[in-house]
């Protein structure tokens, strides 16, 4: 029974997977994995009729492809957090220059700058947090921007 099912459905599962994935080797792996799942669920699989078996195989194939796609996305996102982006050396250099400029601010101004421009707090929220009038915060931020602009022009 298993050999007959494999010979009948493997080619069409492989074609479907190849068209969706566009990688012959990965499509072969997934198509074979479908049959491993069928063997693992032999009790359920053997109780199905011929059309239900085919539907079960294709549903399993689709689920496995979705799982691999999700896993690949997660792995890529994780790898991006580990490795600096080699394609953007200019942006890394710009980031270093920005950090050097900010290092020339006083610690209080640097903290205020960070809260406003990196954390995204507005002047009203900063006023409540730091117990400083919002107008004072806006004035300090304005002076910092002017000072940083002068440093950049040097």
C-alpha cells in the first residue's frame, strides 16, 4: 500500500513543492517529509479513502512549506541582529560619527536628547518625567540641535 501511494503521489507533490519553493533540493526534502509524516500517522492515514489521502498529503505539504518559510524568516531576522549589515558601511560610519558628536554633549543633555529622539518622548511627557517645564525642555533641545549642527560643520 505505501509503495503504491508513494509512486502515485510523490511526483505531483514534488511538482507542487518545486513550483512554490523554486528549489529542487528543498522541494525533494519537503515531499519526502510528507511521507514521513504519513508513516508517523499511519493509523489515521490508513483509515482515509484515496481522495482523502491525497488531500491529507497536500495539506501536510502546504503546512510543512509554511513552517519552513516562517522558520527561515525567524532565522533571517535573528541573524540580522547578530551580524552588522555589511552592505551599509556608510551607515555604520555615520552612526559612529553621530555617537562621537553626542559624546561632546553634557551627560544631562545627552540623556535628554536620547529620551526625545531615540525613545520618542515629546516635550510634555519629558516635562512630567523630569519635573522641568516643557518650554525649558524645548529650549534645551533647540540649543542642542544648534550646537550639534555647528559641530558637524567644523
